[in-house]
């Protein structure tokens, strides 16, 4: 019975977030698009993909507003719309893409198994991951936040987190940061960020540590929860590409440059989030005058707060 209640609560939570995020205002035209051709000059795709005539792309299906499924099972979100823009430029139709649902833990194995051509799956850059896969140019800049109950007062992280239970997803940059830097913190690993929200709500965890992209929507729709003022692990996301596939990486990087130059990432973001969040997210996307960079030469998840 408790399991049924938890599942029902999880579904209701995701539905509430999806409803709010689907009320985003329509995007207007930007001046940069008027001075450029409709699409960039793109290099050739790998022969197998050209012959197939569509992309196979791994995305999140439980992560509004970036990758989720509506009540009809249609994939939606910022990552999904980025994939559809790729398909439009590659094959002349936004529908020329098949999506595979991935989780934080399964996305790189899904890529390496060759079930997909690449992954657009909220993939934060880390030096460790870049040893096994290639990253595209950044297509979104995320940062970590803490979600807590309204009554919880959080001080400096290096002292407040001692003895606390913090929840996050397996294989995430936050999972590794907690293990590396907060030895006296109990880590509660959950299957999805929505499960982490429920863990905070029912008292199994003191806080959920996750991307601001997800938590902003949660805090806006959960009157008993709030985000703290802490911000950490400000590291961009990239498209994940298998090693030794230079044609694919060249094509994806060129498409991202083309979208940035035409301000298409901001147009997608305007379709993805409610207008009241525009200021929060405006600098998180690549734009003609906003370039995101990976912190190469560092290991962010090993940089512990003092």
C-alpha cells in the first residue's frame, strides 16, 4: 500500500511540474536570425546514419523541463527540441529522430552499446567521463542547488551537511562530489530526481542535491519546499558522442555552433519554461554573445568547499 501511495505521489509531482512548464510563452524572432541563412553549412554525417535517414538519440524521459514525456507519451523538453532541430537540419524534418529513454546511470552505457547515435541527456561535463566518451561543444550551462523543506535553515555546506542525509541520483556529478567532499554525510541514492523530491517530502532525506534546471520547476510547484541560496558545480552539459567517431562529432559541433549563432537555444528555452523563469535561465544557454566553456584542467567534483 505504501508503495502504491509513493508511486501515485511521484506521478502527481511530475504531472504538476510538467503542467507548469508547458505554459511557457511562445518565442519571438531574434535579430540574429535575420542576418544568417536558415541553416549552417553542415559536414557529412557518418554513412550509416545518412543511409538510415534519421537519428537515434538517447534522452531523459523523467526530467522536466529538459527531457520528459507528456500524457500521450510524446517526448518533450529542451534536450528533445535540440534533437529535433538536429533532425530538421540533417534530414529536412523534425520528426526524423527516434528517442530512447535513458537514466543518469544508463545513458553512457546506452551510448557505448551503439543503441543510439549520441545522447542529449543532461550530461554534465567531467574529466572522468571525457576519458571514455567525447563531448560536443556545450549546449547548456547547469549549476547545482539544494532543495529542502521550508523550515530547514542551511548554513555553510561543509559544516551543515555533517550528519545529514542528502539524496541524489547514481552516476551524477553530485553523487561523486558528496562521496569526495562530505565524508560525514549519508548519501541516499535514488533512481530519479522525482524520487529524490519525494525523499525530502517524506523525511527520508534532509535535502535533494541536483541541477537547478530541474529543481526550479519543483520549487515553483511545491509550496512546502524551497531552494537554498547555495550554488555549486557550475559546469555545462554536452552531447555525448562515442570516441573515435570524428564525423559525428564534427557534425554535432557544427550544428551547435549554427544554433548558437542563430540564437536557437534561447528560442527553444522560451518554449520550454514559463516567462517568469526567463531571467533565471537567460545566461544558461549558448547565445551569439554568450559562450559556455568546460572547466578543462580541473576536476570540479573533487573541489571541496572550505
